[in-house]
C-alpha cells in the first residue's frame, strides 16, 4: 500500500534506503566481478580512486555530474507535473544544436561577454521547443507523452545527422563535425580558471557549466516549491482534477512544465558543445538524457537529491571508465552492467527493500518504546 | 455452510456485563496493536464476535475500524496480539489466508471489473479449473445453489458495469459466499445506497444471518447499528471503548461513546432571513454521449440566506450540476444568473473566474477535487486561491503569510492538529473537510456550492460543519447543498429539490419532508404512487 | 613515400623477417564506440593487434570508448602511461589524437581512417572509393536486370564515399546501369541492424536490383542473407566476407585496417615507424576486391579481365575515381 512509505522517518526514506539500494547493486556487481576472476574490492577501489582520487578523475566525475544534473532536473520537473519525459536525450541533442548554431553564426560578431548568456538561452530555447511539440500533443491532442518524447529522440537524432552530414559539416572533412568555434566562444575549463588563479590542475572537460547547473538546481527548487507556477505544476501532477477545481488549466501547465524540462535538458548542449567540444558534432548526448531518468528517480525528484544522485552517476561513469581501463578483463560492457544494476536497484526496485526496512524499523521502535515503558 | 451453532456447553469466562454469553466466538481478537510510524491505529484491541450474530463496529473516521478489519482480512499484519477464528489461533498474512479460514469481505469500494460478467467477476481469483469454460459451469451450479439458499438474486450473465450499485454489492456478497465465507465483513456498505436499497441489503443480511453466517458491519451510522445488529463494539482513537448488546443501549449512548462527549444533535434552525434570489439557473442542459442528457433543462433558484438541498441517488446529475456551477464543466444550453446578472459567459469552464464572482465551492469528493492529499495542509489551504495577491509576493508564494493564514483558518474552524505543515493526507476526513470549508467560507462568498458536506466525516465534525452552514445562511449567503444523507438534507435545507435523471422531479419544504417520501421521490416513484393512490 | 608503400604492400613479408621488438615497446589501441567486436572496422583493427601480439608476444593495452569525451581521456591516459605507439581507431578520434599528440610530442600516435598532421602522428587513410569502384564494375557486369543496389550503414560522408565509388564503377562498366542506394539509418545503431538490412535488401530486390553491395558493418549480415534467400548476389565489405554465403557472395571490397594497425605496432617497435599521412588505395594494397574459391565460379573471365584492367588503370592514374569527401558530392 502506498501510504506505507510515509510510516518511515524521512531520513530512512531518502537517506538510508537509497544507500542500501546502491549497496545491494554493488554487492551483485561484486559477485559478477568475482565470477570473472577479479577482486571486487580492488574494483571498487579502482572505481573510487579513479573517480575521486585525483584531480583529473574528479574533473571528469564533475563533468558527468553536470550533465546528469541537467537531465535529472529535466525529468524531475516534468515528473512533478505527472509527466514522464523520456525525451531528455533528444532535447539535449537539439539544445546542443541551438547553442552550436548560435555560436557558428555569432561567435565572431557578438561580444564574448554576451556569448555565454545568449548561448544558454539558445540551448534552452531549442531544447524547450523540442519538448514543446510532444507537450502540445499530450496537452491538446492526448497523445501519450512517453511515446511522443521517445519518438522525438529518434527524430532529433535523424535531424542532427542530416544537418551535420549535409549542412553544417566543415567542408573537406571526413567526420561530420562543424568548424571549431572561435576561442572567445569557449567556456573556460576548470583547469584554465585554476591556472588563472595560479593553481595547476590536470586537464579535464569540467567547465563553468557546472556553476550554471548549480544555479538551475536552486532555481528549480524555488520554482517548484516557492512559486504559484510550481504550485500549479505540482497540483496537476498530484491530482489533475483538484487542479481543474482550483482553476489551473492542466494543458497550459503541461506546456509550461515540459518547456522548462526541455530547456533544462537542452543545457546539456551548453556543457557539451560550448564547454567541451567547441564544435557541433554527433552523439554527444551519450545517453545522459536516459540516465537522467534514473538520476531523478533516485534523487526523489528533488534538486538536492538529484545533485547527490548525479554525483553518484558521475562516479559510476568516470570510475567505470577507469575500471575498464585498468582491468582488461572488465570490459566496458561489464561497466554498463554495473551502472545498470545501480539503476535497477535504485530505480525500478527502489521500493523493494522498503517492506523489510519498515519491518526492521517497526521492530526496533517497538522494542525501544516498550523498553521505555519498562523503565518508566 | 454450518447452521446456527447450539451452545456447546463450554462456559465462557467472566466477561463484562454486556457481553452475551450465548454462542461460541467466531472471531476473538486479543490485544491487537498496529502502529503506522508514531500513529497508533489500533491500541490493544480486544473483541469477541459470536458465531451467528450480526455484530456492529462503530466509530468515527480514523478511530481504527478499517485498520482493524484490514488486519483481520490480511492487508496489514498486527504488530502484536492474536487472532482466533472458531477458537483456533490463526495467522492471517494475506487475504487468501483470511478466505481460507472463512472470512469474506465486502469493501466500501467494490473490487469488481466492470467489463466482466457477474459470473466472471465472482470466480476471478478462485478459478477451479485450468480450463475456464469447465470452471465457469461448475461455478454457475454452485452459485445458483447459493442464490436460491439466500435469496440473492443476481443475473450471472450480465456485465457487472451495467448493474445498479445495490446489485453490484450483492455480487460482492456472492463473491465472498462463493469462497465459503462464514464470517462476512461489510465495510460501510450503505454509503452508496438509497434508503430502499439499504433496506433490501439489510433483508439479505438478516437472511444470511438466519442461515448461520456471522456478519460484521462496520459503519459510522448509528441508525443502522440500532436497526440490524445484535451486538455493537465502539472504537475511539484506536481503542475499543465499549461492547454493548444493541438491545441494551441507545443511539445517544453510542454517539457519546464514539465521540467521548455529549452530542447535541438538534440544530437551532431559526427561520432565516430569506433575501433576493442570489443564484438562478434557467434551462440548464448538459448533454452526454448517450441519449439521456446528464442535466436536462434544469431551472431553479437559491436565495440569499437560504439553504437549498438537492437530494437524489448518486449519479442523477447532482455532481455534474455542481461542476457546471463551479465552472469545472462546460454546459450546452441554459443561463446562469448571479444576483440578477447573467453570468453565463463567465461560466464557460473557468473555475478561476467563478471564484472571482464570489461563488465558493466545497466539492463532493475532497480527495479528488477539494485538496491535494500530497500537499501540506497550508498548500491545500490556498487551493483555488493560489494566484491571489495576498498569498504571493512578486514571483514567489508568500509562505509566511500562507502559514499564518492557514493557522488562522485552522483555529477558526477547529482543524486538528493545528499544523499547517502536516501532509493533507495525514489529517482525518473531518479535519480535511473543515479545512476546505474554512478555505471557501473565509473568502466571504455570496453563493456557496457544497457537495456531500459531511461524507466520511465523524460525528463531532458533522455537528460543527452543520453549524457553520447554518451560520453562513444567517449571514445571507445562498447555499446550494448536494447530499446523499437524507437526514442532513432534511435537517439543514429550507427547500429540498430531488433530482432524477438530470431533472428536478420534486420540490418539498425542508420541514415537510420525511425519509420515505424523499426515498420514493429519489426513485422517481412518487408520482406513480400518487397516481396509483388517486386511481384506487 | 616509396618506402612506405613498400612497407604496406609487403607488410606480411616483413612480419616474417621478425626483428626482435624493442624492450620498451608498449603499444596501445583505443577502439571507438562501435567496440572491438563490431564485425567491421574496429574488429579489423583488433584482429591486426591480436596478430601482432601472437607473433611478437608483446602485450598491448586497449580501451573501448563509450562516449565522445572518453576518446581524449583514454588516449591521454595511454599517453600518461608512456604507451607508444597509440593507435586511434576511426575519424572521430582525430581531434582527440591531435590534442594529446601535441601534449606528448615524444610519443607516437597513429590515427586510422582519420586525418591529423603532426610530426608525431601517422594518419592512415583509405581510398574506399577505389575499391568500391572495382566491385561496382563487377556488380554491373554480373547484373542481369541492369539494376544494382547499395546499402550503407549510418549516413555519413565516409559511407557515401563507398556508394559513390561503387556507382562510378558500375556506370563505368555499363553506362545505363541503375544504382539504387539506401542508408540503414542515421544513428550508430545503423551499424548493427541486420533486420533493417534484410528489409532494405528485399525492397531493392523488389525494385529490380540483383546485385547488392553493403557497407554497413553488422547490418550487412542481414543484407547477405536476404540476397541469398532471394537468389540474388551480394558484395561484402571491409574484410573478405565471401565465405559467408559461397555462391551468392559475388565478391568483397576489402579494406585492410588490420594491416594498418599491425604495421603501426610493428614499426613502432622496430624503429621504422614514420609519421605523416598515408593514403592507402589500390596502389598501396589498402583496398582491393576479393577473389577466392568461394566466389571463383561467379566471376567470369571477362569480369576478371575488365576489373583487373580497371585496377591497373586506377593505379596508373588513367582512371580517376572521384572521392565524395573531397567536395561532399558525388560529382
């Protein structure tokens, strides 16, 4: 029964259970690693060391985290409106197209100070527009958004290939990539910023987009829980009939939520295109949009939880790459298995352990209370 | 099916004076406790239900009746305590286990699949054979025997969704009997029934009881307890506070036991200062997909300082009427006047504008419409008024103000606990309803639309809510009330309109109505009856 | 350059005259997103690397990237470990190789199928259009309907270059031939979608094509099977795939990425590794058409003569095969 979850204290619900879920996933992963003849402990050590143990690793971890924060928030805001946006991948792709097109057109004409804010706006607008079409179809035509958003991932992919292969490719070049943007249009990397301050850290793709991600977290929190529009979104998400009763138009609210969701996903393009690659190319979304679903689920659709979950997935991605690098028998497929297990246990099976924990908590608290009575 | 058991001579231990020592116990609960987090839903509950009796369990909403029955039916496991069925200690961990020891349950909300036939619904989950067809025939024979034995007439071949509510309930009962239930638990069975259907149900229960079925009736309606039960147990705040032989108690005593204090049941209903028509409806029609309109050429008016009650069996257009008037549902033809001004254009489906016209709405179904159960109480307390300037400062919601205002509403309407931060779902039905009422009344409406003002609300809160509606009437507000509780309609209304098939089929003055008359009107049988009488 | 050509052509011969690999020989390869078992390009490199390992006993380090940013990360990691030569697979790794090669000027880098011009980078390119031209000739000559098909994998310039060379070859052999072209898809999934390959093949057969050339990685498996089922001919790609369906595999356009990888490793160890751009066409043995026992019966003497002549003409420069990639157009 659904109300059961509310019988547990919050710290168990949002703290202990996710940790246990990850622990279970790692346990199963450990068994698999043991099966192929490697040491699970060593593997965990390599993963953590590789993700958090040195500056380059941390840089990569935080770079992944940045993407997951964007896509996780995107899934979360849609989820608050009761929508399952699994089109983050396509929205991120098109968001990147937005910022890329803008920079290709304006990197030499616009003042560098304006490039970042307008780039962010371009990415957001393109991502939002891409989400707006499925949103419109859901809100006014009743096409299920899960279907339409996933189809729009394919359309985005096809559109990008078409544009990159036929239109935007730098002439005389084999790979479908645009020209590189002017240096003034590159977001500063973390290692560059630290270098200006006189601190030398290793190169990594981490760039100032992470600050924008942090701003988005705070902004989304304020928006969802502190504004009447967020109120409307949550009303529609929890109880559409009550929202109608309250004079909230679900269709408009769906549009709003998806618009914001798409914009957030689109910001992946800022990180990838403006921050890392400095040119338009293909496949830079690399599944971040899909992973965002797991991130959001695990983070309980709350920005703070999403930050933690994004960090975890950043560690999994970077640590996983490190693991595949260091241990030849652990292939990238196995790393995907480990990531998949974490998603499985903390997403699909998120509530599997809840009854046991409830039982244990119930037993414990009863013992405590009866002990308390005994003393009193 | 076992017949009524003779006293087997086993003397029962000394019970309290009210416990009848006639038959052996069918169910005996000892020291049952169940907590949800810090909430003790059941606290050391002891109870004995004797075989072959009709046993009532009464208590306010949130008193723990449903939890107790859920434990008995295997939905929850008790933290502590033992359950004995027919003298044997049993462990009931699932509804399957409950069924296997002979316990059947008829839920408040039917667990039926509309698109299955009655027969299919009944055998669902209890198929006797891998081959459905063979199983169906086997079941049909058994069910026919059951129907004959208990006089439960239901056509096994019709689609369940096509049956009236009363018959659907009979399907539920058959379902339990088909699974060899000897103890039948009914959870608030009359909530959805007309008085006539209720009477029919009670006839069936009596028949079952004669055949030896032990019946447990959970209700919050005192009248039903007094009418049909042999024994009654009263729950309050998770505890079993009293057991009585029904014959030795009174409705007044039970009410006091339930609430824990004396109840004033009569309302001082001064004759109101009836003013000008505040709300007037002319020729209102809402079409439906089928042939019969949902609302069919409806005309009436509600004056300032007047309570107009709408009686009717659920599903005869009352809900739609409230939805149209509150702007949730568009209508096809007709006009709506507010204080003589035609406001029909504004009524084109915009609840926000309707609120702007000082029409407040306490919806019938507070969980689905009136509040968002996942919201905090303070968030629910601004539902519908979330855009109001007072609750916003710039782009942000003004949480300190919302909190302060919610606390004020809670104090004014005695909403407990006085915690604006509490999750709305964690408040009892009565307190939820009081909060919604507070929210709507606080805005000083000229017209109040109120649906089922006391559905699922405990006695103490009913008293309070009725008082508030009367107070509102005194202040000159026009109140349009839809309710299936005839007592309530008769008690509060200056005028009563009876709806049937989307039309108003009768109007009576509140002080002239009685239950039988209203019941016949609700079934649209009064005219035929009247005709028959004149003919005779 | 002439030495280099020789190296490539007689790579196999060189292998036999094994000179001891240097002790500090620490080769590495970074596979691209397709993975080393993609039955196509990456796998070719993998096979070359494995052959090197078997023959010399020198272990190499490998990594398969899973996203765009990992390319540079992995190559840099290899470099940080002092690996050399480091082989990057696929044009997509070109920019990563370029960046890391600048940071580590003392290490050797090889990019296969990509173009990077740095003193410590060896870029190996293939003239796929030349090999495709030859199989195009064979297709046009084998066709009874005068219609031949081409099924590409993911729609990118490289794959269009295959189709473009094929079309030129077919038209060269029979100016009135019709070339039906389809791409499997626009995402990397197009490299491994045999079902779609099979569908496209049936579609092309319905439109009259009776020889179908697939340059589509794993998708080709479906193409060859469908062609066989329809009693039509198919042409394989990258490695010699004639053995898959003897009797209906007309030939294969082979692209020796394995040799490229092998040579990079090999020369990296024995001191003969050279930087610079190598463009491997028919002349250098980088691409060719395959003739073996499996397809001997399908190739008539006239066909063999014609194609051998064309090959010689291309090598001699008498026939110029247009490269789609030079101007992003097949004209």
